[in-house]
């Protein structure tokens, strides 16, 4: 079975197992369910396709579902926006003509964007590219998280740092939540670019060195980071909660800007203000490397 077909088959099985029959509107079932979630024939009935057709999809067969069928499957499997996007990505990889693998290119940002981030004063900000690579980070984000510019270029990856760096585990009070979200976001990236060798190498490394990553990866859940919060226990300023918003750059679907803030008048705002004061007197260098 081709890799893309295997990914689609695995995603459908995992998504089906997470569905609630009662929430799906199915009548009470007198048969004992040996596994959680929906049966294949139930998904097929909800999506309005034959059980044989859906079974072949889950087996990774080369089938070209229509957009209407893809949408019906997404509804039957109760997929959110990220799940729907992932399903469409995987359907696309199984039906599109074979693509010529291109050598990986290095993502570089305009100097103006680096300058913009560095001018934000007390607002932590960073830019993530393909695979979660950290392309730019300002002084406040370095102080809040870690100085990615000081790491070897091959290690400047947010997900890698979150999963493999011991300091990240102690920094995040909600480490399990943040790490899992990063894994699920990486899963989404893999669906978009299945022929990207660096992302495959990153997944292999993380599966070998992180039991949590391997467990979450096998669950095949996807998540799109758009906004949220992070709870930190910072070594300099103590506990604080930051909210983040994500912004896509116009015309660039592979790059996202993350901005972090705190609630006005809160202990978290006071802690961030203290950290801002510290960065103004520290010698943390700024680098565009």
C-alpha cells in the first residue's frame, strides 16, 4: 500500500473510533461493541455510501471520491476544520498524479519582518515555517521560551524543542496539552506535504526519542493552532498565563506569526512586565540567522 493510502486508511479508522454512536443519531444497538466508536457500515450509512465503498477507502484502495462524498464523510466522522482539511489533503495525495520530489528549500523571511518582530517591545512574537521550524523570534519570545537562535540550525524547531528539551517540560505547566497540540499540528503538516523528506526525518527522530510523541502520533489526531493559551512556570518571574493569536502572512500558507499577550491588570501581566524589564537590561543578542 502506498504511503498516502496508508495514511488515509489509518486516519479514517482512528476518526471512526473517536465517534460517539449516540451523538451521531444512531438508534440504540443491542449488539455489544467490541471496539469504541462507529462500525464501518454505520459510517457508510451516515455518509450515504455503500459499506463496500467505505471499506475499500479504509483499506487504502485507489478510489477518487467526489467532493460531495468527502464532505459527507467529514460530517459522518464529526471532523472539525482541521480534520476536514487533513481528510482533503489525504484524499488529494491518493488521487493526484505522482509528483516529482523537489529538493528541500530553506525558508527565509524578509528583513522587514525580522525588524517588525524586534520592534514589538513587550510583546513576545515568533514566526514558524514548515514543520514548525522557528524562522524568527524576538527578544521577548526568547526570554519567555528559549533562545532558538542559539541552537544549531537543525534544532530550531518548535515541536522538537517542546518534546525533547527537558527545560521545556518544566517551563510549561500544561506541557501535555501543549506538546500534544504540537504533535497534532505536525500531523496536519505531514498530510499537506507527504513528499517532504525533512518532515519525515523529524517524525522519525521524534518517534525514536519520545514515547509521548510516538503514542500521540499513532492516534492520528490533527489540530490547527489558531489561538489559545499557555500556562508557564517561568524561572525568572514565576507563574503566568499567556494567550496567543496566529496570523498567516499574505500569499504564504507555509508561514505563521504567533503573538503572545496577557490580560490587563492580571498577575500574568505583571510577570510579563517584569520579564520585559529584564530583557531591556540583559545582553540577549538578536540574530537573523
